């Protein structure tokens, strides 16, 4: 089986000692496409360098709601400058991760402004968006309805919320499932997985975070996608090969990867 890890963070310092080994082993085990997602200026630049170094790695560029500095407006302008500089770089697939997170950061107005500005950048550059949302579901949906992303995109590590998933699919977005679907205490996981059409989901690790069962509590990496695929297949009542194949196809479609 081949797997597409639609959202990872291989620039993270938790991989500093063995990054190349992990990526090489992941590829050997069938993870033949990985998106190392940006979340701030440093992560954005590091993701671009990883994508240039490895043929099977892609990247996204953006400032997450948890990485908005006092200088956030200039940071977002810098993101667009990076896009201009890298205008011929087909490995940059989307603007993200962007969105709203009221769990840690309570400056809601600043987050909304940053979210909207980055949707505008996505539209100017004809790119999809990768959305991070936590404790901000209604504001996230309202922002997307009032500021439509032309190329739509992905709800990364999507919360298991019925209303969010229903509205996201109605708006044309893809739902990304990660390690949380395997958690024993994860509410609504089976129901949510069954809600999402077979052509509207992707899979991700969000590594080094959110390791799935049975390796929860350890550093996550793309080799653990098999556990996520196994659980989704179980919930949907289909073969694991079908989930791996369909999620790969879906990721290529939403990210507009042409081989």
C-alpha cells in the first residue's frame, strides 16, 4: 500500500537527531507523499527547504492562529513575498495552516483578521487553504462563508463535531483524519468518519504530535498512518487498501498535484 500523509511537521526540532532516517524509512514503508505544513515564518521556510531536498515532500505556507506575533501583519506580508519568490515552485500546495484557535489565544479579532488576510492571499495565488480550528467552530464557519476560499481546501485534524463536518462538506471542504480517530476516549469518531463521503477525506499524522493508538504517547511520524487507515477502514466497513488508495487520490485532488 501507498500512503499520503496530508499534514506533518518535519521541520520540528523533535526530528533534529534522526529526520533523514525517519523520512527514508517512511518512504520505504510506502509513505510516498508527505506535506510538511507551515505554521509560522520559520516553519514555512523550513518546509520549503525540505520539499526541495526530498522528491516526495511537499509543503504549505502560512501563519497559524497560535503563531501570530505582535508583528503579524508584516509576517503575513512576508508569506506573500515568499510565494512571489517561489512562484515557479510547484511543491508549495496551499496556504496553511491558518484559522482560529480560542484554546490558548483569546485575541479573537486579531485571529479573524489574520485568517481573512491569508484567505485573500490564497485566492490571489489560486491555492487551497489548510484550516486549523479549535474551540472556534462557529466563527471559523462564519469566516469561511463570508470570505470564501476559491480553491476550498482541508480541515486539518478536523474536530469530531457533527455541525462542523456537515457544514464543511456542504461548503466543499475535505476532512482530514489523524490519530484522534483511534483514541479510545475519542467522542463521535466512528459517527464522524461515517458522515464523510469516501471522496471527501484525507489522512494525516500531524507528526510529531497526536500519535495514534497503539503508540499513543510516543513521538509520531508518518509510519503510523497505517493505524489511522486501519481504524477508518474498520469504521467504514471496507478494506484498508481502499482507504489508503482513496485518501491518496483525494489528497492529490484537493492539493492539485499533477504528475
